[in-house]
C-alpha cells in the first residue's frame, strides 16, 4: 500500500492500529520499494499526549527517517511492523511525550544582547549567560542591586550595560543619579521595554551625545529626548543609539548571547521558534545563521520579513515592495530559514512603556503612540492582502485594534479571502465587541499571557486602572468564541518558556500572587494547543509539526510529568527532560542559569558597525529612519 493511502487511513481515525494490522497494513507496506527498508524506532513512554483529536493519547510512537510513521500501543506498533526491522527505545518509559513546543514569536538579536548584559535587574527572575539574575520589583531592591553590580564592575573599553529597569516599579532614573552611582565610567541603563535608555555623563561624553549633537535632532526626536536627564526614548532613542550602539554591541557579546539563547530555548522544550519582523539586514541575518543555521542546532528557527520597514522603502511602488519582500526570504540558511508569503506589520506602541493606543486613554493623562500611522498601515496592509500574504500585526491597545479590524473588514469586503489567517499579535487589550468582530472576520490571536503575570498588579494602580487591567489579554472570551489561539513570549519581553505561558493563561496569577480577571483564564486543553498545534497553525506549519500524527516530523518535547496530572499552579515547574528534533534525541545537558561557554567568533565578513547599526534599528522598532535592503544597511 502506498504511504499516502496509509496516512489518509490513519488520520481518518482508525479504532486501533491492530485493526489496521488486521487489514494487512504494515510499516513494511508503508516503506515498501526497491531500496532496503530503513529500521524503524518505536519510542515507548509513560504517556504520549498527541494533540491529535483522532487519537489524543498513546503509549508508543514509531519513527522512520525523522518522521512519524504510526502512533498507538506498543503491541499495535510491533504488530504493524511486519517483517521490517525495528528497535524499541524505552528512554522515555518514565516520561511524558508531547508534540515539540512551538515558540511563535521571539527576537534573537535583542534576546542575545539582554542575556549578556553586564547586569540584568528586572521585574522577574532571569537566567542569563552570566548566571542567575534575581528579580527586583521595588525601588529599594533595584537601586541596591544596581549599586552592587556597579561595585563589582571592572571598567574597560566599553560601557557598563544594564537591562531591566522599569520606571513603574523601580522609581525615578536620571543622568544625575547615575553620575552619583558611577562618576568614573560610562553607564547605559536599558529600559525593560527596550524602547528607552538612560546615560550617565561619562557615557554621553565618551560616545559623543553632546548638546551640539542633540541640537541637530528633528522635532520628533527632540520631543522624545531629555538631554539634561540623559533620557532618550522612541525616536530619541533611535537617534542616540547610533552613537552608543558600539558600546552595547560587541561581536563577543552578540555571538555569546546567540549561543546562550540556543541553549535557553532547548532547555525549555522548544523545537520550533519564529521571529516575525526581524531587522532588515542581510549581514545581521548571516550572524544569526552562523549560530542557528547549522544542523546541530536543537530547533528550527523561522523568520518573517518586516513589512513595516519594507513598505517604508517602497510606499508608492507595490511591485517593487513585493519583489523585495520575496527576496528577503532567501536570506536564511540551514535551520535558520524564512517562511514564504508571510509578513509582519505594526500598529501601536509597547505595552511595557504604556504606549499602546487605548480607546479611553490613560488615567494619568499621558498618551499612546503609533508605530505605523493608521494611513500608512492601511496602505501596507491592503497591498500585502491583495498579494495573498498572511499578515501578522503587532497590536497591544484596543484603539489600535479598531484600526486593525477596520482594515481587515475593508479587505474582506473588497477582496474576500478564505483562510487568510491574519494574526493579532500580543493582544494586550481588546473589548468584547472587538473579540466578536475578530472572530467574525476570521482573525487568529497570538497572545502573550505573561503580560498579566508581569504587569497587572502595577497597571491596576498606574495608567490603566483595575477594571481594564482585569481584561488584560482577554483570552477567556476569545476561547469561548472559538478563535484560534497561540502563545508567544516575545523574548526578551518574557522568558521563552512555553509551560510558563500555559501557567499564566490557565491561572491568571500575577507576580504578587493575585488572580487577575479569572473569567479570562483558558482551559488547559486550549493552552496546550496554543504552544503546539495552534501555534503551528498560526505560522502555517500545522501539516509538518504541532501534533504527534503520522506523516509529520518527529518533533517531541519530553516532560517529567503530564500537565494534566499536576495542579494548575505547578504547570510552569514541570521538568523538561529534553526534545526530539526530526527523530534526533536531544537531552538537556546544562543546568538552568549556568554560564555560557566562550563564544565562537563573529563571521569575518560582517563589520562590527553593521551589527551595531542593526541593533539600533531593531531596538527602536520605529522612527523616521528605515534600513536599506543591501548587504550593508546605510
């Protein structure tokens, strides 16, 4: 029998594979041909959670040449093998196998730089390349940790770089305060949102952030800068980082961070990762490829072009825009590759800076920002829609969501498309009427449920208020309306720990131990789908990964316990033994928080200035400058 017939039969939901055997179907039939049959491997586990509704649970899975051949009881699979050689591997006999976790949205560059900063002092615990970084959620704790880190630092040619400061938790920050703490060497404080920095006087002097330099800023850059305070944000950050990026980005830091992030993803069970909207620099992509692209990488990493920047280059030339978007998809290599016919756009500002666009504004009177002005977004969205692209849209506020849904409805009415899979990315705030509308229009949601964990306690007090904060990341309503949900960390906006995202979505527990908006929690079934099959669906990989189904890649995450057998508040603590990638068994080999090894060198053909410039582009994520598409950005 041909492989296709077998897979169709299996996916139709046979009562058991012993029934298939009774019909004369065997693994030998599946792989029949003139060449010698390869040996099958039958993995036996305490439990296999397949995420396949046709057979939700199993005890064994047969793998041939990196693909799943059959799923069922061990006895069924052994009978099914016929005369074909097979071996039984009981490595996982006391473990639970799930489909390999799919991390729908991470940022390798920013993650890597955060992980190797001289000091990470954030509102949550982090595992970094320099060891564990404990949380500091109060002003005194932050200031004491920063003083201690500065005291340990040995000044060198570069600046002291610290990441994680958040003004709503850690109190005021200024140039004067940093001068008092560190009068003798340059210091850069990178905000938790990555959209703001603070510099001390030594840093401003060393890197040329002078009054003369600042006097040449545009009106927007001047508005989003405070020279006296050493504070620069959004477009002001974008401009100043041109000067200070070489201090933040050394080749050693970048490659060491990428290598550590590779290990971090693996330790947390990730077999597929994706970056929607990475920076447009082929040189930078080559750096990422040098670490993630080789076959030994324990996951496949996909990329989606940044349509915002591309449209900024070709706003009035749709044919050129589409040609260049297609050209970007050739920049990957090996296990680092681009997804075809997908693109990322942006709506409003960062939730960590409270710059999302909100229908009812903010309780303290400040206002949100647009990353793409609505009229610009409209042009980009409609162009990519007409070209048949799947569009992923960064959106955090409900006012921004109105603009997004208006565009989607206009597109559907003007040029209807079935299965367009438009993705609402982040999903920070959404009103009930918007969720109904999104469902009606066929949108998907890729949410970051960790927002609730990290931010809800403080945002209920500052800027948002308790009523709206209870609806932060309103997944419960989306689940009840049947929207397809996937989860992502947006690392470094949250740790790339899929089980922690599941925990956040199921419990709605905040960092202070409160339950925020319990009616917006989701079921465990939905949450597990959101890191497996529905996450794969959101990036059009559901035919290859996401469930343990015959014909798909043999990608598994191996757990110490079943998520169904632990209390909801313990979900994030389930141990991860390792992963299987396309049939290759990959145990976790290093303890959490252990220091990274000495990094490999940066590819020789990539100038350091190119890397620094690329970091400036991605860290800002916005601004009135856009990258060029050549091998070296201008």
